[in-house]
């Protein structure tokens, strides 16, 4: 599924939740749907900023990806496992975003993604920015990470919906 269709699907799912479903934290240490959406938006905007940094690099980087990075791109996605981020405020997404705010955030991601999708292949593939876990990624790899990350969180979305007693709408996307 293309990145655009995937983000549009998330926007559609968002409209089907009540505010209570969106912000409900079902158990300690588990994000709400709102927090998951906030995380997706912030991560995608960060990845798109990295695309821009690659475009502006002006200097080639000979170093490449880590073993985890190589595996991620070889598989074209994250393994179907839960990834626990370190505790801390920087890894605790907001739970205060309503549908309108989250929808605007997704629109912003989509607009920036479209902007870069049209020109990413003109950027020198040896202009890279380092990812803490995956090593040195070029602009295409950062752009592709947006789609892989949104796709990865479909599993979490389905799990959160099930805990809320909500019928999952994304079986066809997995």
C-alpha cells in the first residue's frame, strides 16, 4: 500500500472513534489511540526533516546502515514485534489531541511527504543523516521509513481497538 493511501486510511479510521475511545488508556504503560497517532505524526515529521537534511548535506557519507537497518530495509518493514521506547517525556506522546488536531497533523505529514516524494530521487543517495538505531540513511530511505512506520503501527492500532471493544477496520492492510 502506498504511503498516501496508508495515511488516508489512518485519517478515515480516526473519524470512526469517539473522543473517549481516542483518549482511553486501557492499562498502565499502554498508549491511547490519540498517543499512537501523535507519535506517528511526530515521527513522520522528524523523518521528513531528515529527508530535507539529506538534501542540504552537500557532503557524501561513506558509512552505511547498522545490521538492524540493513534488516529493516531488506524486509521493507519492521518485524511484527512490540518495540518499547525508553521511558521519558520525549517518548510519551500527548493524549490531548482531538480528532481535528490529529487530522491536521496527518494532513501536514501527507503534504510534506508529497512534496519530498516528487523530488527525493534527485538527491544524491550518498548524502545521509544518521538514525540512532539504523545507521546512516539517505533521503529515499528516510522517506520510505515514513510508510514502514505507519504500517508497523497498524498492529498496535488493531490491538488498542480490540481492548476498546472496537471492531478493527484494517485487516486488509496487514
